[in-house]
């Protein structure tokens, strides 16, 4: 540490005990030549990997089994730094074959259907043959893009897969479970919906001139960091972000560990500050509990209701920051120095800016699959309408589809009533969000420094935070609390009782 601390520009030996200097050194560690040199040594590499894994174990947002898979992948990337893409392919395909689904209940439904079909296989391996069959479908989609056997599937792959998914979903609703076609239809549906956007990125990147080999592309069907997070771009993005030298790799690892420590700080803030202190020790009610109480005729005081909105919003931002930073940290230590998934959202001065800063990769996915295709095709002679319509396609259509494509396999087992209630609720949320973003893009004036501190920094940020804090009241696709009750709570904050 002494060697590293002396490398801080402008820091005298007498100031090493100054915590502000240590903070400045820590924030700049990935640009510190001495730290980068140390990170290239074997002890430095071991310390960085151990620090990352210890941090992940202290952030229980990620499942233990998932952390174990990440640990194996990281160790392999460390042992074979020149074969990172091969490691990614092997671990990604293994993850896809053994744990192919995003939603936990789908594994229970899958076992009910698949085990009777292949009783000779252990339950833990029952997904492997079906996963191999789906990989054949993925390869066929990739080859079709090269040779254009089916023009529509080649030109509009996402729409083609969506139509297949709709047909499969309809079959699972119409056919009784005892019917011979129900099982293959449901299994195909759950695989398609779980990999829909991952495969979409693979197909999108397959059009580029610098596309990865097909085996590398298949590793992105479910890369080892995939879990609750949306796809973080495709193979081409990671090829560009891959470390090209030992110094680049060391800097990427330092950035990863630094981000993991920040993720741990955020998680502890959420857990000890909000979860334990505010809700457990002080017994401050949670937002959903207050919404239910208001709907039953027992509303809390206005101050408590507003306080719950503020607390829930801050807790949500901090929790999501911890989760996405932990995943990005793993990817950086593996040797891919990708951008952060959340960057100072509370510093946003416009609604559109917050949406881009809050969940960067989710926004990028909606932009890549919905905004750009719409922007290129429609209303070219009407710039404002063109921007508004493309934003609607991404923020509303894409947002709703992402949430409910993954839930489609559950309808056959849980019924359509709750699914439709959740869809209605989420459509209201997405509609308000879309209207806010479009207004921000087309009508909201950009704050200027010459307007002064209040009008440039304070008021715009307060307005954005207020908008998203109130928006979270109706942000729910589970239908655990009905949208009517949520809307009544929201209007009640302003003294209007529905």
C-alpha cells in the first residue's frame, strides 16, 4: 500500500493519513500507473479476484449458485486470459443447458412437463436435450440470415420469433395439458421467451461485418452473468470492450473491483439503512402496505404516505444500483471493460436523461430493438412526430413486451386473469413514462448554467425525482395490488379521492 499511496499525484507523505486523499486515490486507482503495474502481478491478480468474490458473497442479491458459476468463469478467464471468448462460450452454453430460464416458477412447471417425457434422465439434466434442440433452432436462424432461405425471418427476426411465440402461447391456452401437443408447445414457448432478447442480440450482431464465429455467438444465448438483468448488448459489443493488453486488463480489473466495493456500500445502505432501520426498527410502513390499507378504508396520514413514496424511491434506486453494479463488476474483472449500468440517476435534469442513466442496458436494449427500427422506417418527413413515435415504440411497446414476453409461459398454469390485470397495470405505468419522456424530449427546455444554481441544478433535478418517485406508485406488473388501488393512492397524495 505504501508503494501505491506514493503514486498519488500531489500527495505528500505527511498527508497519507488524510481520508480525503485516500478517497481521491481510490477513485483514480484504475488510472494510477503504480496500481496498474501491481494489478498485473500474480499477487495483485489474486487479491483482486479474492476481493471481488468476497464482495459478491456479501451481496446476497445474486443467488449462491449463480455466484459459484461466476467464480468458475472468472477463474478460467484468469487462468486463460487469451481464451476469454472460449471461456465465455463454454460457460455460457453450460449455463444455458442447465439453467435456461429467467423466472423461477418456470423450472417447477418445466419439471412437471418434461420429467414424464424423459424419465431416464436425472432431474438436474432434464433440460439438456431440450436446450440442444433449441440451439438447433438458433443456428437455423443464424444460417437463415446468411443465406436468406426465409426472407421475413431474415429481415425481421424479432417479429418472426414474436409471431412464433404468440402461436405457441395460443396453443398452450387452447390445448388441455393432457393433449400430446401441449408439452412440446409449452417447452418451445418457455425456451423462446427466456432467450428472446439474448438471441435477438445475437441475430442483430450477425448482420455486422465483424461478427463473431457462430460458436461464440451461441455463448451469448445465456452468458454466465445473465440472471435477473436484461441482455447487456451482444457479441460485437463485448469484442470491442475486451482488454487488448495486460495493462488494459489490469485497469479493467481495478475498475471492476472498485465498482464491486461501491455495489457493496449501496447494498449495505439499503439493507441496514432502509430495510432494517427504517422498516424493522422504526416500523415505518412500506409503500405497498399503505396502498392496501388505503384501499381498505384505513389510510395513513398524508405525511406518512408521502414519506413512504420518498423512502421507497430512494431504496429502489440504491438496491437496483447495487444489483447492476455487481454484475458489471464481474464482467469487468473477466476482462471486458463495459460501461456502468447506472450512472448518477439522481443528477439527471430531464426525464429522458434519468431514463438513460437509471438502467442503461435496459434502455439500450429497447433503443436497439424498438427505437432505431421505428425511427428508420416511419415519419421521416416529420422530425418531431418521428422522434415521438420511435420513443413510444421503445418506452411503451418494447417496455411492455419485455416484461410480459417472459411471463407468457406462466399463463397456462396460473390462468389469464392475473396476467391481464398485471398487463393492464403495467400499460398504465408505461404510458405515463412514455408521455413523460416524449414531453422531456420535445417540450422541456434544457437548463442552462447561466440560469443560476436553483433553476439549473436544483429545480430540474427535483422535478425529475418527483416524477419518478410518483411513477413508482403505479409501477407493478405482478397484480399483487390492483392498478385502481394504486391510482387512488396516487391521487390521494394531492387530496383527490377516487
